[in-house]
C-alpha cells in the first residue's frame, strides 16, 4: 500500500525585493501583480501619478522619471534604505514608436523626425542603462546574487516602420548580453524577454485591425500573445538561476 503526500510548492520569489519600472499599468502592472501574489515585495517606479494612485498600498510606489539619472539615484537609495536590498530589477518602462525613415505620403516632411528618434531612444534605451547601472552597483556592493530582466521586443531584429524602436530594443539586447558577461562573475544574471505581438491596449493603439489580422495569420499559433505569457517568463527567469545573458523570444513562432 502506497502513501501519497501532497507537498505545497514554496515560491522562490517569497520576500524578494523586486523593482519594476513602468509597472503602474499595462504589462508592467500584470508582472507586478503576479510577483506580489507569489510573496515578493514589489517596488513600482512609474512617471504617471494618477496610475500609481490606483495601485493600492500593497506596492511600494515611487513616482519617478526613469530617464532622469539623479531622480533614479535618489529613489533607488530610498528603496535600499527601506528594504535593505534589491534582488530583482525588471526594466519594463518604454514606448512604442512607429515612423518610416522616408515617408512619401508626407511630401513636405518625408524624413524621420530626429526629435522623435532621440526621444524614443531616451525612453526605451537610456532608461535601461540608467536603472541598471545604479541598481547593479547596489547589488555588487551588497554582494546580492541579483537578477536583471530587460523587456525587449522581436522588433529588435529590425521591423519596417520602426527605425527608432527597433534601434532601441536592439541595443537593449546587446547590453543584456554584455552585462550577462560582466555581472555574471558577481552572481548577477542579466536576461531579456522579447515579446511578439501581445494583446494589450498599446498594441491596439499602435496597429490597425488589418495589421493585427496579418500578424495573427503570419504567426504559427494563429493568435496574439497574452500578458500571462510574459508574466510567466519573468517568473521563470527569476527562479532558474542558470539562465544568463539570454534573450527569450515569446512570440508564438513569429519571425519578422
């Protein structure tokens, strides 16, 4: 006669201090809510005061512009003072920008705006450098075996109509691999997640119905991704301590 024992799995995320940027809404909020459910202490950095006010007291909220170096340094110092450490950084904050390099439908201003190019790189690339350099220094100084996750995109491979966005995400993936090699010797892992087209309000705002239909028909799984697909990948990277300097594509098999 055999005895069956039910063993409750203890999450490796319990009591970890996890800082997530752009987490007051959208994908970032879904990631934050899931990690909170698993027992993590979740710190949210977001520029949107109104969205932050709706989060509730369970999250440690900080209104901060993650492209402002001094502001980030000050807020990270505050997090360390309160929680004692940062175990995980998720660089999620960013914007999607669509613009052709040369647009024949705009005869008086055909070329890509330099201002929009610089702004996209500032939000999507500079923020990742600023956040990671400041947080990684804390991890190294405190000997924290940390984990850094950068939210990239399959557009990093190069997507027509997204010069600035593709450039930013491509650079994020390059930095991810560089940091995986540099910081790995300290026990700090750096990885990126490259989502395909996820069924979110930002995707709906960036693409018309015809474009979405084309994407779905071009994806082997014949559907858009869900936020849960990305949320699960974040947890996987945090818990698997031998994943480093990798870019995990979560795109249903779609290649651009």
